[in-house]
C-alpha cells in the first residue's frame, strides 16, 4: 500500500524532483503532501457512506 502513496506523490503531488535543500525542509514538504494525500483518500472513503445516507 505504501507504493501507492509514493506513486501519487510523484505523479500528482509534484515531488518527482525536489526544489528544496536540507533534510528538514524536504521532510516538512513530504509531510504536507502526505497529509494532502490522506485528506483526499479520506474523502473518497467517506463518499459512499454519505451517498447512502
């Protein structure tokens, strides 16, 4: 399942090549993109439950 996250980050998150330098900056950027991925995924997971109600 982890490969899907990295695939999404590279394809849609724009993280194919970093423009930042430094481990702290890159780590923060990856963290923000993973949060975005989780929010999108959560919305897709909740959509069937909301349509049924």
